[in-house]
C-alpha cells in the first residue's frame, strides 16, 4: 500500500497539481493586493470616497464606527463591502487565468500527422499480413510479385 501511494504521489500530474496550487496561492495574494491596494481606492474615490472594506450592516440595529468596533462590541455584522472586494478579486483572478489559458492554447501547435508508410502488406494468395520487403509469403510460401 505504501508503494502504491508513493507511485501515486510521484506521478507527474500530482506534482504539477501541487505546484499549481502553490503558485496559484501566491498569485492570488498578488491579485488581492492589486484589488485592495491599487484598484479599490480609485473606485472608492469615484463613488464618493467610499472605502468598500468598511461597508457593513450591524444586525443588532446599533451604529458602529467600524467593523472592528462592532466585532469588539460582540455585534453580528454583514460585511458586504468585503464581499464586493472579494467578488472583484475573483473576477480579476478568473480573467487572468482565462488570459493565461488562452495564451497557452495559442502556443500549443498541433503537430501535423506525418504520412507513415506501412511496414506490412497483404499476401495476394492467403490474405495474411507480411513484411513489405518480403519476396515470398512465410505462411503459404507463395512467390510474391514485385509490384504487390
């Protein structure tokens, strides 16, 4: 069982998947930083200086200055601003992955199928497969014509 697990774990596809997950996590952090630190501030300015990360609804009906203040008071909150930021984050990650896969598919070139000459031919007398260079059929011992 250990040998079987080792074979499974050392397969190329499993290792490729692990590498993809690690790189994807790092890439996700970069995109999250891009969305939160570069993209959302100008969007907030365009929408009247709204900081999306501070948008929330307190479920107990009270008003709090920030999400942290609401959490410190023990209030349950719906953090819809963080949700909006995460949706934008996801859209950017999905779009970046789409562009990457699209580019990889463009780079993949289908190799033309080369015409392969057959290495066998059919005996005209017994219909068995024989090598192309054969002058006599090894099964029925018939003399073969040169043009066959």
